[in-house]
C-alpha cells in the first residue's frame, strides 16, 4: 500500500519532470565528477544528441567541440558548470559555441548553479541552463 508521503514525493518528482520539459531552454544536471545525469528535450535538440548519447558523457568530452565567441577553443575549465562545481558559486552567463554531431555549431548562453548537500554544504552536482541563440 502506498502512503501519502510516497504519493507526495511521486507527485513532486512528476511536477519537476514536467517543469523541465516545459522550459524553453536546455537544462542539464551534472554530477560532481562531471558526468551528465539527466537533460531535458531542449538540451538534446540544441546539442544534437539523443538522451542516451548525452547521459553517457562527461563535460570534458565536449572540450574538442566547444569554442568561445572569438572562435578560440573553449576548454572544460571555462565551462560555467565546471566553475560551479569547483567553486560552489552560481556562474554568470557565458556564450559558447558547441559543434553538433551533424557539423553545425549551436550558439548558446550558458549559466550554472551548484547543488549543495544541505547537511554539509558540499557541492554534490550542478545544474546548467542554456538558451539557444544560434539564429
């Protein structure tokens, strides 16, 4: 038998899933080790990847596929999500180009916020959001 706490938790999880899918921008949850935990449909569209392709990667895997606005390579250490994981601080917007598997470059403005353990304050993961500005 399912108790009311379980129903409340399941309802909250379903609401969170719906909010992520309703977002007009990409949303990606990244674990502390840089592995990609989950992403919404808009993130998959912008990055040109299927869900399974994205969630089998680490942020560092994009290093050869990302560039700054001036065309210079954008290393993993410059990604807002990497900085959020390292510093535990919300990161300001940063424009990055990402070469998709089809060869096109998606330009997006990325932001990232750390997720902290409520008991210890340690960074457990980060959420990166981005808006496609390619057009």
